[in-house]
């Protein structure tokens, strides 16, 4: 009799109370799974933006260091250079330099498209200084470069621009989402003049300090607030910005060659 009652009850399935408890438990588990998924997605997105920001800075500084070291680098004997050669403009937020374009550029790129990478005397196939009525890669070619912040996309976000003056190469962004940029200059006697450096002191610049503050492309959605005070090489404070963007300050001092 007892066995018959048990079989009869099983045939009716779950009670309403049992179904409600099971649905509530399933809903809780699903909510936890969804929350975990979106949490991991948000974390991965934030980490990806930070990595992109760091890579931006690394590439920009590598380019600037290499070219600043070459500013005013003495050309081969017999090569004529303009009166304004080396460091042309030295301001707090703008730097203009010139140099004889290196005849060998170990950039792992076949710049002259002849099938050989980084061969001796390789040039880039451009008329960088617009000299010689459009002559390309002439002997002792001078390249003049300007670094400053500009809005490359017209979206209100500043980018670090590199522009080849007096050439057919337009300004391009070598680092995006740059919050601030500062240059400081050290003369041969160790002093640091207040920018802009006078024309008389430009030849005496021996080192250039660079402070770059970058931020992520998008604000963090994890409740992060940037309350950090960033200090530049000159001692200037940037921030606190009190927003949800993550930032990184990179500073470097570049010593010029041939001095």
C-alpha cells in the first residue's frame, strides 16, 4: 500500500512550490554567470585599453629619441646645411629639429622597394626638404621635423603629431589620446632656460627632456576615478583630473650626439 502511494505521487511530477524553488535557484545561477561574464569582459576591455596606451607611448618615445639624438648631427664633409640647423624651435609644447637624413636607416623596411632591406645607403624615395626643384634623395638632404599636439581626427582629443616641414609629407599622429606634452632643455652649463629658448641659446642645448601624459581611449566603467597628480620633469603638476580615464606619464631625457 505504501509503495502504491509513492508511485501515485511520483506520477503527478513536481509541486508548484518545488517548481518555484527550482526556478529561483536557476535564475540566481544565471544571474551570477552573467555578472561574472560581464565583469571579465569589462576587465579585459580596460586592460586592453591600458596596453594600447602604453604601446602608444613606447612607439612615440622611440621615434622622438632617435630623431632628437640626430638633430644637428654633423653631415659629411662638403655638405652644405642651412643657417638654422639642428634645433630650430625649442618651446615648452613644440619642438622643431633638422638634420641630414641618415643614409642608412636600420628600420627593417625596404624603403626604396628594390627587394633588399636596410642595405648601405638606402633612402626613402621622397623629396623631404623640397630642394632641387623636386629632386628626390639628393646628397645631403635635410629633413626638418616638428613635434607638437594636434587633433588629428577633429574629435576633440589631442594626439602627438610629427610633421616634416617643407616636404610632401603631411603631419601624422605617432601617438593618440595625449593629454599633455612638455619639453625642457638643458644647456651646456647645466642650466635650464625658461622656454621658448632664445635663438642665441639654441646651439648650446645639450639635452632635451620629454614629459608625455597619455590616457585611455575610453573611460573606465568600473568606478575608477583618476585622482593622481602627475609631475613633469620641470616640476609642473598635471591633474588631478577626477574622471574615469586611466592615464600614464612617461618621462625621458635625450642627450644630443656630437656634443
